[in-house]
């Protein structure tokens, strides 16, 4: 009952000076809102990156080999043999050759990304063909000068009728035999749909280079460590050393990027939380002023038998309520700013990045704000509780 009465008195005292209370809560409001938005932004970035990596294939192993200095030179068939020898762990394989220099369509040169791949590349990443056909084994074997283009290239440069048309890569004319289905909601230059794939054998010849990169899929993503170990052991046996290859999994890259984002969000949230401390100092300051203003009231209550813990309890509750109200307003502001940030990011970047406040961030921010009220309200409450009733009654 006493706590209920103290809570009621706290609300009454807060309501009697609304402007001062609002200014006192400002630091708490800003701090809570900032923490919620920053953590929500970090959560949105994690989801965005996870979705991006999912489209790139989290069940893949990217192998880079460097035969220079090794006693054996790895050919494409050697990698295919390694994958075929371990059907319980490894499934599909595609050599990849990246080409620089852009694509020439008519008299224009584009920045379209160009990669040499195998006929299994679409299956590895789940790409589908919307027009024409995909690359075939016969294209690889014959080093055919054919290619498959992305939806953006098809629409922007050929008006949706790219199949059968030609373009030039590395000074050589390629015939478009297929168009990939659209992958992004909004197609744009430099996006995922602005791409071109040709047989890796053709790309290696045009680039005068040996295939040195491979994408290998795992049978079971949950056995990633085992699959990677099998591939490492096979490559080590082939080269006689582990110095001539490197294996990276998409899951490892995802974990590394997520870890960096979490560190960044933690630092930014820590900086934002400084305003919570500033808000706590503001609450302590205003409570000290309140003790001074209500000295006679405290003296009357103590002369009528109020105990020190009752006086202290009232002022601590008042400080905690002030801080908690600031936290509630800050949560509302945080949700509003998060929604606004989602809209702004979508308009500025054209990306579907959702800034979504997490329940953990909300509870943490509110708990800290209420705790700060109790912590910084303790000193003024202690001062009020220890006032001498006679001196307090004579205070002018």
C-alpha cells in the first residue's frame, strides 16, 4: 500500500511540472530511441546480408588453386574427379573464370559482369532460364562462342528479345542463347541482373588464362566442416602440400560479416547509450532541486512520524517513474524513426532494408532507462531522507 501511495505521489509531482519533467527526460528519450534504431539497423543489415548470401549459395565451397611452384598442375578434369570420388559429401562443381573489360553491344561498352562457368552453374545457385536455353556440356566441350545474359541486359539493351542477338566480349563475338529469370525486384545497372555467363572453356581461351577457381556444392550444408575437410584432404594429396589452394565457404563469410556488423552496432549503441547516462545526471540534478524545493514538506512529514526509508522510497520511485516514462516515450520515438529509416533507405539506395526494432533492444533500453532513474535518484533520495526535521521546518 505504501509503495502504491508513493507511486501516486510521484505521478502527482511529475504532473505538477510537466515542462521541467519533459526536459529532464530528454536525454533518456534520445538515448533509448537511438539504441533502438541502431540495434534495429544492425538487425536489418544482418537479415539483408543473410538473404544476399542465401542467393549466392550458403551450401557452396569456393576453391582457389595456385599451381605455380607445385609439382603438379591442376586441370579442370582433376577437380571434377575429386568431386566424383566423394559423392557422399560433394555434389556439383563449376569452374569459374572472371573476365574484365566489359561487354560491347553495338557501339556501346557496358559494365556488365562477365563470368565463365559450366553447365551446372545455374543448378548450383538456383538460377532459372526465362528465354532460350542455358549453357550445355556441348558448349563447354566445343568452346562455343555462346552466352546467357541476365534480365537487365535483355531488357535494357535488346528490348526483351536478346536470344539470337550478338555482342562482343574480349574482342570476340558471342551469340546469346538464353536469358536468366529476373532476380531483383528492381533491375538496375550493376545489379544482379546485369550479368553475362559464357562457357568457362571459352572464357579461359579469350582471357588466355588457366582455370584457377571452382565452386563446389555440398550434399548436406549441416556437414560443412566434414565436406570441407574431405576437399582439403583431397587437394593436399593432389599437390602434396596445403600451400597451393584456399577454400572459403559462404557460411564462413556470412559469419565473418555478421560478426563485424555486431561489433559496429555494439560500438554505436554504446555511444548512443552515453546520452542515457547524461539523462540520468539530468534526473539526479532535478531531483536535488526538488529536494531543496520540498524541504519544508519533508520536515512536516518527518515530524509526523514518516521514516527515513519512506522518504527515500518516495524520491527513488519518483526518479524511476520519470526515467521510465522517458524510456516509454523513447521506445515510441524509436519505432517511428525505425519506420522512417526503412522508407529513407529504400528511396536512397533502392534496397529492401528493413530497420526493425528487436524485442531484446526494446527491453534492454527500457530496463537501462528505469535502472538509471533508480541509480541517479538514490543520492537525492538519501539526502532527503537524512534531513533533520527541525532544520527542515525552519527552512525558508
